[in-house]
C-alpha cells in the first residue's frame, strides 16, 4: 500500500475506534444504575474508555504529524482496540441486552427470584470484569508507544502537549511533563524546575534502614511518610558537576512518572550529602510510595525468591514480569539505561488484594543517559555478572553498556520469575553464599578464562529456559525469555531487520525490542486493581 493510501486507511481506523468507543460508552451509561452489584464494575469500564478516548483523539488530531513508521505501528494497535471494543459491546449486549431493552433486563431479574438473581448478577459481573481485563491488556500494549510521543521533536505535537500540561487526562499531562523534563535534560543550564528537585537542608530523613536483600533503603520523612531511598555514589572518572547534572535530569524525569503507567515510583527529590566520603553516597534519591501502599513493608524480588514459596498464582508472577518489562520500556523511551537490573533492584509493595505485591524498578546508582558518555569499568563479582551480557562482564568490558544489555538483564530476571527460584543464595548474615544448586556454574565462576566462562553461563541460562519454562509458564513466556537472552546474538529470531529498531527521532533498539516483548499476549488473565491512588 502506498504511503497516502496507508495514511488514509490508518486515519479511518482512528475514527472508527472513536465511533465504536462512543457506542460502547453509551451502552455502559445505560446500565450504570441497572444493579447495585454491577455499578462499580461498569464505572471502571467507563473510566478505561474515557482515558483511552483522550489518547486516541490526540492521535487523530496529530496523525499527519506522526512518522510513517509510527503510523503503521499505531494502525496495528488500533485495529486491536477496534476488535476489543466490538467484543466488549457484544458481551454487554449478551449479558445485559441492548440499551433500548433495559426494561427487559429488569424484568428478567424480577422473574428469577432472589437466589437466581444473585447468581445471574454474579455471572454478569464476571463477564464485565473480563471486559476490564481486555481493556487493561490493550492499554499495556498501547502505553509504550504512547510514551514515545514524549521524545518526538515535531513542533505541533510539542506545542499541543505543552498546552495539555494541566489536562484532566493523566495520560496526556504525564507525557507533557515528560517532554518538559526531556527538554531540560538537553541543556547544560540549570533549568527553572531543578531547584525543587534538590531538597533543602531542612528536608529530614529518619529511621533509614536497608531493605533486606536490596540495594535501596526505606525511611521516614519528618511528616512520617514512608519513602524508598536510592543511593548514588560518585564513580571513578566522574566529576561532581557531571554527576549532579545526571542525577538532576534523572530525578526530574522520574518526578513526572505515574506508577500505574510506568511501574516506576515517582521521585520527589534529591538530597545532596554535605561532606560525602568513600563510604557515603553523594546523592540520595527519594521515591514516593503510593498512598494505598504506604503501610506495606517493601520486599525485594530476591527476598521473595529465596523464601521459596511456590504458591504464588501464575497471574501474579506474569503480572510481575509484565510490570518489569513496562518499567524498562519507560526508561528506554526516555533514553535512560538502567545498567543494574537484578532482583535486588526490584522492590515489591504489598496491598490487601495481592499476595505477591506490586513491583517497582529501583536501584539507579549505575544509570546513564543513552547519548552521554560512560566509563568502561566493571568488576568480577559473579553474582552481578550473571545478569550482565558476556560483552559487559569483567574489569574491562568489551562494549559500552547499551539498552540491549538491559534487555539481557530483564531476560535473566524473567527466567528466575518463571522458575520461581533464586540464582544467587545468601548466608544468614546476608552475605553472598554461592549460586543455586540447580544452576551448574560453580566451576565456571572460578574459571580463569572469564570470557569463555561468561559465554558458557549464558548458554546454560538459555538451555534452562528452553527445557524448564514451557511446562511451567507456557511457550509464549519461554519465547520472550529466550528472545531477551539472545537479543544481541547475530542470529536472534525476534528481530531480523535492524531497521526495525530505529525511528526518525532516534528511539533506538531497546525501546522497540522491549515494546514487542511487552505486547506478547501473556497479560494477566483476571483483573486486579493494584490500588495506586
């Protein structure tokens, strides 16, 4: 199809989604008061559509300003939305009847008697909750590409996002604020908003304690709010001025995040040490815990894996995997390379309706911006190296750390989540003890030829994924894990065309790769509201 025809067809799909969505919304409104037990579910369904509608209308209004590649991608995503909405309308009509037949629904319930009425309402509620699951699954697919708009340099898009900074739509206002933070990060000047990022001397922290088996800490503010703290140490060959700008820009971007969208905690500011030493961090990044999770005790993924409980539901473990992928999508869309994705840097906050908890990626002590320089230093700690691609192991790694290396780390973490086992074991006093007995790498850890040993360990991880995951997590999950572990291989099957990784605004390989990983249909099978508010 030629570009003009493609553009017309895609624009028509946007209009069709909006039209179908409005029909869907009318259906929901008609039955909003049909039954008390269904009211909350229907209101949640309406809320999903109202958020989606704002985003789709924005795409429609700026369609001609989007790159052709981005249009092609969104056309595919919108086709899925259209199908989801049509399915939802059919489901509503099937269990509630058509809007003009609302009296039939009321008569139907009246005839059934109380016991049968309760049973039928419960059946209907389950059907409606499936609609929520389907809409939530679509948003999981859509959000990564939506956040890419924060990087697009088109002036019209930039102007309209700027005017939407205070929009009632959190999706639009979040991207608007991200664009502002990204623009500030490109200047060497101190931006107007950065003064609030560095917290004053009167910002008090108390009761600071390390989260067990994590690299972050928890503490309290003077007001008694519980917070998460990341520690940033000055590394070799990095001056204080450069580190200050990097930390400022990272904190500014993370201050704009919505945890429900990004699986990242909002940063409320940075505390600078007055007289840092080699054992004291130069900066402490302060992260806000969502109010409904503020009473939870943070637990690292490493801690949970070592508990060795096997009774966590498959849905919760898949939710954990999807959330990790989403957080990396967000960082890479902002051109941030994490460089240290391990179970110690994934913190879970527990809410009442979750056994496992809601995960958030932390541990930004090694991060860098993709376009900025990096030092080529490393270490020989095996417990860190198993999460690093062979190219990035040792005291002098072969390659500059890239987004693809983050993806490899995600793959190792997803493998542990799928097996629900920890590859690293600790002693009772929380010192590294050795590798898991089911991971035969003891001799490789002690090998003199570190390069060959690193490649052999990678091969063992890939083999373990191929032989153990299918029966535990299914083929799709297995394929995703193997794709992450082999993402840098020349014969990787996930992406054969290197051009698939880039767009006109320089959104590089990591964004597209993790986005496709995040689109794999292994989203939760039942709806769970994590309670961010």
